[in-house]
C-alpha cells in the first residue's frame, strides 16, 4: 500500500472531524446543547449519528477478520448487532427517552429513587465504556502500523487526542454532526472498494473460499510471526524457517514439520510454497483466542452453546451500551426515539452486508493473516492483493480513511458517555469545565491500559462488553420500565450478580485462567447463564423486599409509558449555573420540543430525573415524591 495515499486519507478524516466538530461548537449556545444537543436531533440525523458511533472497529475490521479465520458462523455477530436494535425498539427506546434522563445512572436513580443504585450503575457504565473503548484504540494502532510502519501505540494516541479535543470542545452537539458524517463515510469507504474487489475476483475466475478445510496459499508467501504461537498441521509441510521452531534455531533452512502441534517463537520467519495449507493457529491455557475460537469448533467444540451465548449477548447487550443509550436522550420525544431506532435498523443492516464479503475474499487472497494474528487487517490489505497498482493504492487509502472514521466516531460516543458519568458522580461539580476534565480522564485510562494489555481481536473485545451490558443493564432497564415491583435492593443485587459475574468470567477467560472443557465454554460466553441470573436475582430480591418499592413508582411509570402530550414537559432544575468559555448563561428560549428551562439557567445532564423534579399532570394528578419538589413549567408555544 502506498503510504503517502494512506497518510493523506487518514489526515483528511482527522481534519474533517475537527472542522465539523468546530461547526458544532459554533452552534452550541446552551449547556443543554453541550450535553444533549438540546434534545432536538431529528430521526434521520440522530439515526446516522447512532449508526456512526455504533459501527465501530469491530464492525469495520473485526467481522471480516473473524469470517476469514472462522468462516460464516461468525456472521452471527452482525446479525446480533443489528437485531439488538429491534429489541431496543420494542422494549426500551420510547420509555427511556420519556424518562428525561441523561445517562443510565440518571435513569436508575429516577426510577428507584436510590443514590446507592445510581453509584453502582455508574461503575458499570464506566467499566463497559472503557472495555468497549480499549479495542477502538488498539485497532487504530494496528491500522496506522500497517499503513505507515509506525509503532502500534501511535494510532491509539492520535485517536485519543482527536476525540478528547472534539468532545471537550463541543460536546453532544458537535459529535452528533461528526458521527452522522462518519457513518456515510464508513459506508462509502466499504461499498466503493467492494465493487472493484468483486469485479477483480470475478475476472480472476471467481475462486471459491473453502471454510471446511485449511486455507491454501495461492502464491509463495513469507510470514513473520510476531508473537510465540502454537500451530497445528494435519499433514507434513515443508517450509523455509529463519528463527526458532520447536526450540530449535534455524537460519533460512528448509524444515519438514510433521502432523501435530508445533511451537513457533516470536520473530520467526516462515516461507511457505504455493499451494501449501496455512497452518492452523491453536490456543492453549496461556493464549486463549477468545470468543470466536470455540464457536467455530475449537478446543471445546460446544458450538451450539457458544452460538446461543453470542446471540443473547448481542441481542440484549445493545440497550445497555452507554454510548447508545445516551443518544436517545437527544430525541425530541418518545415517538422520535422510536422512529430513530427504525432508521438505525435500516442503516446498520445495509452496512453489515459488506464485511462478510471482505472476510470471504480475505480467505482466498490473504489467508496467512490467520497465522500471524492480524486477521483484522484483511480489509486494509485486500486492495493491494487483488487489484494492485495505483488503483489498489487509492482503494486501500479509502479503506484506511473509513477505518479511522470508525475509530473516531465510536470513541467519541464512548468518551462522551463515560465523561458524563464521571462529571456527575465523581468530580465535585457538574460545570462544563469539570466535564472537560472528565473527558481527559475518560480517554486517558483506556489509552494507558492499551499500552500494557495484550492485543485482543477487536470483535472479540467488543463482544465481551456486550456480555457485561446484557447481564447488568438489560435486566435493570426491562424490569425498571415494565415491572412496578422492582426495588433498590433487588436492582443492586441483580447488577452485582449478573453484571459482576459476567465481567469476572470474561476477564478470567482473557487471562487464560479458565480450565479446558465446559468451564472454559461457560466462562467465555457467560450471557447464557449471567443474563437469567441478573433477571432472577432482581425479581427474587425485590419480592423479598416489598416495603422498599419507591413511593413514586406509579407516577414514574406513568411518565415512562404515557405519550408526551399527556404529561408535563421536563422541568430542569440545575444545581448550579453552567458557563462555557465564551458562552452566555442569560435566559434563553426553551430549546427542544417539550423542554422548558428555568429563568437564567441552562439545563444540565440528569437534572430532569432526580426525585422531586417532575410533575405528571392529567387525570388524577401525580407528583413524583422526593426532596425539594419543583413545579413543572409550561412550555413555550
């Protein structure tokens, strides 16, 4: 790949992100603009922004890499990622918007009237956000390393700096425009090269990708193994080795490796002849390959259980992802939130038609990536392998720009959601300046962890975040919205047992602590048991503590389920006046349909959700109880 073209493409994406973010800063006039885009994002704009931040490195690079290595079974990933929005549409989208909350922590406190549950939810929001953010930064490092040969930490640092500056400067209003632009950029960056690649594949005789046997090299290939790996062979294979294989050092010597397992030390170079099968990379207790390995018939072979675990995690985990949930608070009302979700289903579904194509082509033209552990790079190297020449360089640069857009858009949403929780629940003040400090913290922690942590396939790492989300926030949201008998002790116990056990299981699996056999399978895909555990714990503990049902449950549920025309608009009561540099805190008109602000103050995050801050009028007028109730204000007509 031509490095000049690739660097130019990445630079153009970064500059476009900064410029569009600056445009968003120019139109941000209130704190409500900064935190929730004044709740005025229409369905089409908001859907493009949601799709832009949702389609992460796992979607742009990871799914193609998994299909290359493991085959069509990995298409459960995009199916689950897309279907998760259908579950969100039916059960959560409109009530979550009507709650008036800004974060999942706000929702937990508003529904259960418990600061303790709020703090516990905040811990999970931050944990899931950082778990999801880590592979974005690592994927950026991999991409920039392939494009320019730069150290793998440079790409992560670049993404972290750009995202932190964009979020800290313009907030939600800025990243809404940025993420909407980046969705269309990512879709175009995959669609246009795919047309040329498929055309070239057809002109090459349309060779078929076989997934029921080891991939076969089409030409003489030299492979450099970065880390020590175990490989397996079904038949003898003669290769030229420079390095250490099976504890024996060779210098450009032809070696015949017999059937069985062999250890290839890091730094070894293997030259394989045309027509040679690619040795299969195998896992042991110290090098687990993650979710995808047993799903495709790896060391455990419990494919059915693994598939169900993947389906549950992706179907139910979407609703609890912090950067997805915060997006629905920018919709004007519940009906707009539902329409937004429908548009998201279409946009995400169209995008996911493409990664599988790249994975199948990678199996044919770049199968050695499975051996080196760089299967995530298949999307980036295919234009040079299949098309070549100047056109291949241009297409590769186009894909590189799209990949960086994926890192930037998802990292922006995650940083925004984590920083919002840190600003509200960790730092001493909710002022904008403290939000900007929280933004620095939200980006610095995963960046530092990424320097020390081992590289995990990006789709695998994102799958782990989905498992924790499905086991913690899915029970909280579903029962909190649809079951009036949920209590704070029940919610806390369910979060700890469901989400905590899922987090412990996936961390133990990644650390190689899970024993072989069923224990490994159960811990690698915990959603099958951790999601029911979270639901069951919340139900049983809530039934055992009936006196802890919040006194305002009836009015809160009425607010969640009644259309906005039957309830009062959100009345924000800011704990303090906010002011951003160069921004006025003078009284302004209510911004956003159905949203009123107090005189001389702008609404901040979560101020619509605290106990005692909403009045729900209508037949049999209800008031949410709590300290210092504030009357609802009439909206401007």
